[in-house]
C-alpha cells in the first residue's frame, strides 16, 4: 500500500492556486491509488485480487492464461496503480510487459498516476533506458492541471538524490516535454520554475526550450516577457525559426495588435524563415477577430505563394467571420469551395454554418446540414444543437425546438445552461411562461445552475403575461439561489409595473432601488417616464425626464422617443418637433421611430401636409422610411376615405423595397371593406397569406365586421358596428360565409383561423358558437391548437360549466398540451366555490404530475387563487397535498404561504 509519507512533493504552485490545486491533487491521488475509494472493495478482496494476478504473471505465457481474460474487465488504471504499488519487487520486465499489454487495449487508458509505481520499480532496478520512455509518456499523458502538478511532484522527487534515495535525473528532452505540458495548461509561473531548475541542473536550453517558453507567454499575450527569451536565443548563437515567429504573431493577436502581428508575418521571409499554415492560421484568425475580413480573405488567397494550402481551421475561421458579418452567401460559397478542394468540413465548420443559416431564418437548410453531419459520421456538439434550437425558438417554432432537444438527448449530448435558456426564451416569447418555468425545475434536477440570464428571461416572461407579482417572487428566488439581480432584472420589473398601469408601485420600487444604493439606469428612467405618459400623468413624466438629466443620466434615443410621444399625446406637436430637432444637438441621433411618432400624430389629426414635410425631412437626413411609417399613412388615408392615395402609398412601398407587414395588409383590408369592396379585401388577405403572414385576431375582426355590415346603410353611423363589439354581435352564419369567401379567394381556412374565431367568441362567453366551430374544425380533419383549448377551458370556468372545463382540460393533456396555470386556477377555485371540494382536490393532485414548476403552482393556485379568495383551509389542504406528493418549494415560497395564511386567518 502507498503511504501518505511517500507522496512526492510538487513544484511550488502559483499564488491563488496552491490550496485548490493541492486539494485536487490529493483528491485525484487518493481516488486513483486507494482501492477502498476506487472499487469499494474490502482490503482482503484486493489482496486476493493481487495474489491471483501475481500467480498468473508468474507463468511464461501469462497472456494466454485462462483466468487472465476474466480479470481484464477488473483492471482499471486505478487497480493497475494499486497492484504495482503493492508489488514493488515485481520483475521489471514482467511489469513493463504487463503495463504495455494493458495500455494497448482500446478500452484502457493509463492515468499519470498509473506510471508512478511502474517507474519506481524500473528505477529501483536501474532500468533507466525504458524508464526514460515511460517518463515521457507520463508527462505527455497529462490531461488536467492536477495531472501536471502530480507529474511535477514525482519527477522532481526522482530528480533529486536525498536521504539515500534513488536518483533519476531529468534530461533536456524530458524538461522540454514538461515545459510543453505546463504551457498547454497556461501554467506560466510553474514554467519559469521548471526553467530555473533546468539551469541549476546545468542543462543547456536549446531552441525548443526557448520556443516553448516564448509560446507560453505569447498565449497569454505577454509579448514583453516572450522577447526576453527571444534575446536569449540570439545570445546563445541560436537561430529563431518558424515556430518562434509564429508564437509572436499569436502574442500580438492576443493583444489585439494585429498590425504588429502583420509586421512579424511580413518580416519572416526577410529573416530566411518560411511561413507555414499555422502562421497563416493565427494571423487570419486575428484579422477576423478584429472584423478585418477583407484583409483575411486577401491573405487566404496569398497562401499558395508560400506553398501552403488552407486547412479546415482556416476555412472555418473565415466562414465564421463572414457569417458574423451577415455575409452568409460568401460563407456558403467558401464552404462549397473547401469541399471542392477535398478539405473535409469538421463539426465546428458545420456548426458555424448551421448557426449562420439559423440567423438567416433558413432553418430547413440548417436542418439538412445537421443530417449531412450524421451521414458523414460527425457527432454534433451541444453548440450545434443550441444553434438550431435558438433558430427555431426565435421563429416561434418552440415545439420543433423541443424535438431537436429530444434528439440531442437521444444522441447522449448533454444540454447545457444555454440550451435551457434558449428554450426558456422561446416559451416566454410565445407567451407560455408556465412551460418555461417547468424547465427551471429540470435544470435543477440535472444539477445545472440557472444563470442571471435564466432568471431575467423568466422575469421578463412573467411581466409580459401580466404576472407582475410572480415576477417579483422570481426576484427573491433568484437571490435565494445566490444570484444578484442586475440592471436588466430591475429594469424589466419597472417596465412590467408601468405596462400594467401600476405606476405608483413602479415609482416606489424605483425609489427603493436608489435608497439601496443600486444604480438606476437610462432604461429604468425611460420605462418610468413612458409609464406615466401612458397613464396621462404628463407633468410627473416630464419632471422625471428633467431629474434624470440633473442626476447625470443621459437620455438615449428611446428616452427622447418616449417624451416626444408624451408631448404628442398632449397635442403639443410643436414642442415635440422642437425636441426632435434638439436631439442631435445633445449628441443623440433621431431614429426612424422618432420621426414615426410625430408623423403618426399629425396623420391622426389629418394634417397630411405637415406629415409629408416631416417625412421629407426624415428622408433628407438619410433615414429610410420603414413599414410602420407607411402603415400610418395607409390608416390615415383609409380613415379619410382616400382609397386611391392608400393604393399609391402601397405602390411607393414596393418601389422603395419595403415589404408590407401584418398591420399594413390589415389596414388595406379595412380600407377596401370601408369602400364596400369586399372582394378586394379578400384579395388582400390572399396577398397576406402568400407573403408568409398569418392574419391576426384583429385582421379577422375587421373582415367579420365588414361581412356583418353588408346591406346596412353605412352612411347611417348608428348602423356601423364598432370593432370592439364584433364578437358580441357576429352571427355563426357570418363565420361560415367568411370560410366560403376565403376558399373562393384561394386561402382556405386553417387551424389558426378557427383558433382566432373561437378565442374571440370565448372572450364574450359565447361557448355554444365556439363549440360549433370546434366541431366544424374537427369534421374538416383539422386539430385544435393549444390556445383554442385554453380559451374553451377558461370560457367554461367563467360560465361555471366546470364539468365541460374538466373535459377540455383532459383532452389537452391527452394531446400532449400543458394547460396554463390560469386555467387550473379558474377551475380549482370554481370547484371550491361550488362546494365540490373533492373534485377540486383531485384536479390539483393531477396537475402536480404534469411537470409544472412547484413554486409557480404555489404562487398562482394557492396564493393568487385560494388565499385571495379567503379560502385558508383549502389552501392549507392543498399545501399538504403538495408536501405528500414530494413537491419541493423554495424557502421564500413557504414564507409567502405562511404569511398569507396568517394574514387571512387574522382577518
């Protein structure tokens, strides 16, 4: 058995590293050398194993011994180390043969600890020649900094002759390999130490020694220290080579001093030193990192002059840089060129291109590349999958992203924090924060620590769904997880309160941040100013604006836009225009939105001439009008019955290369409807579909309004249907007519159409008509979406039709949908209100098995549902259900529950 007293003394460790590295060293040593820790076997069984192996190795043909094959599966590197340590008198030839036999097995990779007892046996028997080879293999076998520390300690012990111990001196080659290992792990202080040891041992450094030292310092960008060793090369009468100069190119690039790197590169031929692929590689990468892609491409084309051919890394770096600069067509061309030149793309090449295609919304092409990777036997990395998941999430195709996530796991590729963050972002973007919250639990189950980004996404998601209280609970949960909320977190909460009209609370929260010494930023001020403007508390909004300037917080374009909008709402267009002019004087350039706000307000007052002047001013200052500005003109023209002008504006958009968006198409649909040209409205609907836009709920409201008004005297204002009342008065027959019209114009109704109509009806409590739509949809072999079912469940609950609500919820679960917690809250609270306590409890018990985040369940069902209704006993009852079900809650959620129960009880 190895005794702790025989542990080799490591080289001095770097400051800040000694304790952690020493701990890791001891841990790795004990785990690899102690049979108790490694195999959980008793001392006697290990002795039996050792004696059995000694018996086998005593036979001349031990490899063919019948018992040996049975022992092989038990022979781990740890067991090998233990066996050799326990048998220091083993014949050195047998020890080497046995060691070599194992290390040649594909399933066996020796650790650096495995070499130590073998080397002790060889040194003891004066077998220095083979020992030198094993020592080199040991040094080269370092995979971690802990390995290097272990090896340094051992070779240093062997290098010194003390207390009558055996000496096994390091030679120049071994020193160089040790320096190379240290350089690989950027252990620069230790390199200096070993270099000094080398000089003390009277071993003269050679060009390889100096190159390793120079390269180590250059990897950290420490060119000054590297030049010290360069001078030693010249002092020693040695000649710098390609490796020397290439290291300096790297050092300058690390310092982002590409010009100096270029200078070294250009001087190499003058010094009689040939440039190689690595020289080109490093400089091209440095140029790309500094966004000097054109120079990098020029250098790539010059490689042939030095007899060099670009390798996969050069191609990948260039493709990556082109993609980052949105020059993806060139990147694809380079990708094709590389394949033509028989340079096979690697995993990183494909990953870079997949990421670029996803950013270009070419998801189908990106997915094809993933399949090509698999066909070529390349294993996609977590970064590859993340690029696809992010691409699908940004397009709102979160279900497809989840399929990629499942594929990733099936291929044994472990998701990381970024994977979850991208999915969380996707769910929050599609207003499914309950699904995003469920991923938080899965992260914790997998021992992945959520980051600030994770919580910020969830806080933003809760705020967007109007769940401000839950957003603040997340803030406390974030702190409980040891994370410090940042400016983004606080800014989102201020904005969320303002968006919900809770400006007083926003103001109180904002002031509390200042009192705590938390720096408030321009985004927070802007959100607060905007909130007060929307609440029409203009005087206070403008006071805030002046205050932020006084406090040295400079307004940005967004702040100015908010103030301009507030002035316009007050009818102060002149002041708004003056502020727009002053923006540039303050060093802030007006944006398209700045002009758009003013133009929209002028158009609302039908001041077309003034709006045109602002439009012309904007264009003269180099701003290209966007679709929002054009749409403002379209709406104004239609409101004035100026159909011809609206059509001309659409033509102007086309000439300017601006594509109509959803709102522009809807404005034209409304305009034609007002003019009684319904067929033209449906033609425009077809254009909308053909352009890849899915009509919104509002688009259908407009169409239904005009279908319902046909035959009415549109001049009689009393007969006109208000858009807000469409779903209250629409007849089911009108909806069927909408379907017929859509088919007639080449855009047959799809799932989204039925969903939009059903949601509109459900909001008005018209469950019967919504149910008829559902049946009609299913008879047409279309399947309802999640949002449609959600609206049906919520409508049933509001109508106190709880059995129907349960039926719809059950259908959702059967189809793999995760119902929103709001639906469960309405149902459970409704069942309790109806006195159906057992049913409520059963429903709650079932939802616990659906994979929701437990804290969110407690927040939205128990606190926001039952406690707000004063149902204290029911809340306690369901809390017991959660505990018995093994649902773990955070300490802050428990505190909130206890406070709520106590407060409600006291009432």
